[in-house]
C-alpha cells in the first residue's frame, strides 16, 4: 500500500498519517481461507480531496498491488476510506 502514499505525495498532497484497518471473514471448513476482506484506508493530512484519494486507491488495486492482483479472483475484496483533514 506504499504506492497509495507515493501517489498522493507525488500529487503534492500533505499526507501526515496513513493506515489500513482490515476486517476479514474466513471459511468455516478447512482450509480456513479468507472469503471476504474489507480494507478501510485511513488518511490524515491537510488538502486531501476525495477524488485524489479514490484515484490513488483504485490505481493501487488495479495496477500496482501484487497481492490484490493475486487474490482478486478468489476473494471478495472491498474497501472504504476515511479522510481526516
């Protein structure tokens, strides 16, 4: 998820703090693999706008994140985000 941070900084956004909360569901039977994952992206900084944040998250998911690319066909991966200016 470092790519999200780098994209926002490249766009001259003042990102002070960034973290991701993960909530996941696992299968009831073995192997207990992940069946659903929700990522909550949390951003703190000044001048952060929704359009830039969503664009950075979407580019990360669709182009740069190898883990998402590997799992997207077998796990329901969703996301939410919160911006604190």
